[in-house]
């Protein structure tokens, strides 16, 4: 398996008066994609430059997240992985203020990985979602791919020739953590355990 790396960025779902980081996992290709997107959005972006420097050979490259200077990337171990295809689904996503968004998709292809990090086991998810939508305050269903309030480059949307839309996260986002590896391995086989909260946070931020 190709190497995977941990990347910490600002947590987009944190209220403005707090500062926390958010952990992502990706391979070299995914991380370079995100770095390129960041550099387009903000030329000379510190994180983008640090990712590029890391893969150019500077393994000590750092960036500032949540007011700390930290290594931009950390090599991680993948203990297990799984894939599943999920049918149409409707569910509630709650933002940091407890406000709910009613969400739906027509289908989703989900990949999960299990990673030991920070003294815990962590389950991460990456998904390719078809026709992700949310119900707005006027009761209408609206595409969830119109604008993103999360970290630049993490989500990527596409309009298909058949009129459908897809949305995917380029980097894995964390679903949950545990000190018990077996419990997370079981969740990786359970479609009901796919909650997509951190994915949706990349769409709505703290709003």
C-alpha cells in the first residue's frame, strides 16, 4: 500500500472564538491536489508551500495551525480498510450550534481506513456521493455542492452528463475514535455507522 500521511488544518466547524485543529489523512496525490487548490486560493499559502516542500524532500517542513507551529505531515499506518456502496439515504446533520440540516443522497461509495494516532484508534471515511442535497428553511431541497465553508481543496464536486451531481472528499475525514480497535473494525462493516458529520462540516463550516 502506498504511504498515507496525517495533515492537521484549522477546524472549519469551530466557532469563531475558539481555535482547534482537524485531522485529515491522504496519500501524496491527494495532498498535492489540496496544496495546489490552496495555492490558487491564496498564493504563497504557508500550508501549501510546506506540503510541496515535504514531498520535495524537506521532511521537517512545518506550518502554523491553531497558533502552533507543527510538522505539516506525519506518516501514518493503515491497520485496516473497507469499501461499501450505500443506497439512498435521508438523515439529520447537526452543526456545532446544534442546528440540524436534513440531508439526503441518492447513492454513496464509501471507503474507510483505521489508523492509530495520538494514543487512540481512529476510523476515517472518504466518500463519493451522488446528488447530495439539504432542505433549506423554505422547505426546498438544494444541492450541497453550491459553496463550501470548509478547508480549501478538501471537497471536489462534479456535474455529470446525465444531470446528476457528485461530491467527494479528497482527504479522509475522521468518523470516530476508540481505545478498542475491534469496535471500530466492526463499525467499518456497518453501513449504519457511516455518519458523515465531518464531511458535512466541510460544506457548512460552523454555520
